[in-house]
């Protein structure tokens, strides 16, 4: 039997506290280290997502009007924009009540995912690498008054961190009536460079700048009377070069930038307007500091869109 005097008891308690403290400190260190990992800066992940009615032309939307019993196709693209490999990726699909995923339709990069879970583990991604995800879903809800909205939320996680989230809103309208998406035009305008079409560029006296305007019908409805109007060059030291205005590489019958007619655009149709402007070497050009050119897009049944391109001068 162990016997301790008062001095021995004091030393025993001190030793016990030291052991417990060391153990506790060690646990604290482990927890702190784990928390540092979990709270690390989330990776730069770009997530795009949209849906379209099954059987309609390609062109996904973040907002869609559908009928009850309709089948939709949902697509999402995940891209790593970090200049290093991103690991521990997973895809989470929060499907709302009233919407049911069609079994066997979930794919990642074209390969079927056998698991029925809505959480899918993804392979690591190198810089600019991407995953394409697709699945079909059936609308079970109905709303004759068109006031019911379902929100399908898609998110990407890296470890425990949510790296990106997107939502798709479905407005349920009617039980059996056919409902089509509204006409939608995608519009880009800017200076054509090696990096693509950009909205800001630095130029100097005597420079020649190539401009591009792109119009794409991203809906499943025909769009009529599409017209692009470009302005902002007059009296600013920049002169559009005669004979350079073209649509899809073909010279137009008019040199008027103010009325570039595209006419009727079928679903998925794309029109590209190009022209060249020349800086005339006017010394007063540099005094202006900036030149802003404008492009407007109008079409029947489509809201007017406005784009600008800024030229930093000299």
C-alpha cells in the first residue's frame, strides 16, 4: 500500500496536474492545427449552372418557367482558377421538394455516377481544370396561378469550406399548358485583343483598334428585328475605317455604325459585328484622357441592352 506524507501528496498532485496539462495542451495543439486547416483561404473555384427544358436547344438559364410534369436538364461547370491543384472537392445538390432527379441521369464529365447520393466526391483539379456535371429532373409541383417558385441550389466544397454556390429558380406555371422560355440575347462589345473582347484598353496616337460586337440568341425562341447601334467616335480623334464594317466576316452594304441590322435570329444563332477605328494623330487627343464608345442592342420582345468600351488615351 502506497503511503504519502503531506510533502509527497503535494508532489504527486503537481505531477498529475503536469501530466493532465501536457495532455490537454497536446489536444489543444491538435485541435488548433485542424482548425487552421479548415479555416484556410478557400480556393478560387468558378461555378456556373443553369437549366433548360428537355428537348429544347442548348442554352441553360438561371431562371426558367416550366409546367408541371416537365423534364428539365441541369448543367453545372466547376473550374479551378487557382494556380495550384485543388483537392478534397465535392459537389452538393440541394433539390427542393416538388422537383425529383431522374435516376441514372447524373453524370460527371460524361460518366454516369452510380451513387444515388446528392453529395458527389470529385477528382482533384489542376489550374484551369474543370468538371462538367449534368442530370435530369422532373417537375412534380403544379401552380395554375404561376406563383410557385422552386429553387435548386448547387454548391461546391473544398474540404469543409463552401467554395462556390449557384441557384436555379423554376417558376411553376400551370399543370399541362406548354410554357416556353422568354427570348434572351447575350450581348458583348469591346476591343478585340489577344485576350478576347475587352471593355477597357490603353491606346496612343496613331493606333488602330479592332472592335467586336457579339449577339447570341441563348433562348429557344426566335428573335426578330435585332439591331445594334454604335456611337461615341465623332469629334473624338477616332475615325472608323471605311470598308471595315462586317457581319460574320462579310462586308455590309452600309457604313452606318448607328444602324447595324441583324434581322431575325433563330435559337442559338450568333452574329458577330467587326470594324476598325483609327486614331488620327490629333495632339488634342491625349488631352481628353478617356474616350467612351457605346453600343446598344434592341430587338422585338427583348429588353434593350447597353455596353461601353473605354479607351485610355496616350
